[in-house]
C-alpha cells in the first residue's frame, strides 16, 4: 500500500479554522510523524503509527478528527462523531486541551470524560451539553456508554483513536477496549498510535482496524532508539544504599527540574512522605503524583510541577506517560527527557544482579555511561527515628510500599533480567527502612537473612500524629482485644464441654482425637519458638473444633 507524505501543513487540504489555529499556536513546521500520518489519516485510511512519545503525534490525530467531523453535513449535539481513548487521565486532559483549541471556531462539542471525577457529574454534563468528540479513558467511556445509552448516539461515529495503545494494553484495558469496539459502528476511520507493537497490540489491530497503513517513524535526530540530546547514565548500587545515593544526587542537583520514577503508587506515597520529613532532604521542593490520587488533586499537583522552575516530581512510570513537560533537566530511572530535541539526561539505578540489563540495552543500540557513586555521610538512624517516633502513617506506608514493590518486582515484564529469585529480600527491606517484615506469601519460599534494626521498638505502639486517627486506632485495638478474649473464652468453654461430654458418655479415645492432640502440641511448640503468633494458634484451634 502506498504511503503518502506531506512536505508542510500548506500542502495539505485543511480548513481555514485549522490553519488559523496552527498559526496561532505557532505550529509552522511538521514533525516526521505528522508529515506521514496526516495525509493518510485524512484520506479515509486506517493508520497504525509506531512513534516515540513526544514526537508530535497528538496533532497527527487531533487535526484529522477536527477536519473529518467538521466535514459532516449535519449532526446533533448528542451525536458522537469521534472518540479518542487515552490510557491515563493526565494524557486525556492534555489531549483534550489541544482538541479544544482546534475546535474553538467550530460548532463541535468536545468533552473530557475520565475516571476520578464523579460519574453522575459527567452524565449530567453530557446530557446538558452533548458530546461530538469524546476524549476519554476506557473505564469512563464504558460507563458513559451504559448510563447515557438513551441519549448519546454512536451511529454517526466517524473516527476512533487509540493513543499510547501499548500503555492501554499494559494497564489491563485490552478486554474493555475490545468490548467498546464491539459496540461501535464498523464503518469508521481508526488510528492506533503506540511506541511499541507487541503481539497484544497486533491482536487489537486485527479486532479494531481494517487494512491499516502501517507507519513507523524514527526521529531523524536520534541515534538508534535514543535521542542524541539525551545522555543516559547508570549506577550500580546496593539496595541499602539506593535512597542515600538518590538523596545525594537530588541535593547536588538542587535548583533543577527532575522526575523520579517509582514502580508503584505505594512507593511514591512512602518515599515522598519520608523525603519530605527527613532532615537531610526536607528542604527540597518535592511533589508526588500517582494514579490513585483523586483527579482534582492530581491536576493541581501536575500544574504546579509544570510551572515550577526547580522541582522534583516523584511519580510512577505509568502516570509519567501522561506527562508532557519540556524543561526537564534530569530523569531518574531512564525516562522521557530529551523529547522533541530538548536537552535532558537520564539515570537508572541498578542492583548488582541487574547488571545484565546493560547488555540488553546494547543490543537495542542504547549506550549508557557509568555514573560514579557519591561519597556521603548520610546514615539511617534519623530515618528509623522518624519511622519509630514521628507518625504511624509513615510506618504503615513503609509496609505497603515494600509489599507493593516485592509484587511489582516479581511480576516484572523483563523477568529474564530482573529475576525475583536473585534479589536479597533482607537488603530490600533495609532499603525501605522497615522496622519489621510484613507477612506475605511471596516471601514464604525465600531464605531471608534479616533482623529488625530496632528490636526494642514495639510497632503496635507507634502512634498516629493526627490525634483523631490515633483515637480511632486505639478504639479498634481495644475492640480487637475484647474480641480475642471472647473467642478464647468461648474456645475454653467449648473444650470443657467436649471433655465433660466425653467422660459422661464413656467417650472412647479415637484416632481423630489423637491427631488433634498431636496437632495442638505442634502448634504450641511453634508458638514457643516464636514461629507463629497467638492469633494463628487460636485460629487453628478453632478449626479443630
């Protein structure tokens, strides 16, 4: 199939309103992805576009959406003409902002429908104003389709766009997206944009597109897979040292704009709280952002980071995929700096067992430079003091973060390199500054060499800084004690009745009785050795009755 290309916006048949918007926004030159995608998408062809994030692909589908919808002769406010599906709320909002600018001088109604906003508010908004172009996330689109089925009409749908399709799949939306496709008209134009094209993406292409033009755009200013302006560094660090190295780096780069990626939302929560309270880093301008925040809060924090000259954003990689900030100085854990020709640097911390990752990157023509570790005087005592004495909220966040990280690592998509069996759980626990190890099945098969750093600390007595939360906790603890005492009382009563019944009825000692006695004896031995708790003994004894 012939792939059309355009030399400039002037060589494409665009409406006057679109041209005015391009001029107003100072879009004078096409990026490579726009030059190839626009003429094909505008000429009634489905397109599959493989392009790196930040290559200018947003205009590659926003302009066709506006042009195609404007070209329709008649439509009502409740006729959905185009749907743009994004994996994250941030990305959807940014796409919405661009789409609104291009729709300002048209009669098209653009709606942003995303999770984190009250569904009833979205339903009311749609019923009141309609929606010709929906910029949305998969879950919210499905909800709107169900709750507004008597009002919103999709039979005139002309364009469907999947933005960052690889992230849609990675975040578990494949089945939901497939269901959505099944409810939409088959006669439409569809564009799929993705940084990678794996088997799951190819399956989505089979389901949702018809004879698409396949476009693979490599930025001419790149070397292999990496922009020339992007310098990549790595440091091999023991898990116990990781936070100290990060803190030393952030302190040295104070005054810069930095993004730090973490694997999970719980890790973002914990380390933001910890770094904000730790005396060594509390003067840094720290901002956290992750997917479990309510939309209003996320929007506010995102806007704050964009406006700040020097700030450190702690976020998850998934959330970061929806962030487009041009003036990033440094990214920790190989990120998205260096987009669109802007200078930038990236650093990834590797554990000793992860060094083979460097060979993997070489195969992909990505070279990295070793960044020497800092000589520092930081120590853990101040952090352990915070966890033991400052606020129970911090202690609980440390436990949740550790659990989420272990599960994240175990399920890593590159498990052939990042092997769970090779990591030292004790060192990871020290890297999270745990006061005690949580009980979790993932650790049952691991030989863990670890001792509590502060054995004198009774974690059950760590109090919340917030008096109201602490009072609620104490009430819960008291109720649990009462419940446990009552269960113990009932168990003794039951055992006494059982024994009495056996004597009065001439009960014979059976094999089952003998097995129960042996099981109880084993439980008591484990309790004495500290291998199980009284609660676990009580639960097991209840099961014997």
